[in-house]
C-alpha cells in the first residue's frame, strides 16, 4: 500500500509542479516534437496505472 501511495504522489507531483514549464518547452520545440512528447507521456501514464492496479496473475 505504501508503494502505491508513493507512486501516486510522485506522479501527481510531475503534473502539478512543472506544468507551465513543460507547456512552454513544447511550444518552443515545435508542434511535432510536442505531439511526440505528449504521446510518450500518455503511454507512460497508462503503463504506470496498469502496473499499479493490474497486478500479477
């Protein structure tokens, strides 16, 4: 349970603490680079959620 809480706090801090600077960096890097970064981040979040709540069967 402590491990899941640590992952939840860590992932929420990524989104809450650096949101504005991430958006600024995306617009500076260009649209296609931004789209690629967003796809990678979404895939990482989905993978993390599946690891946390999927379990091993």
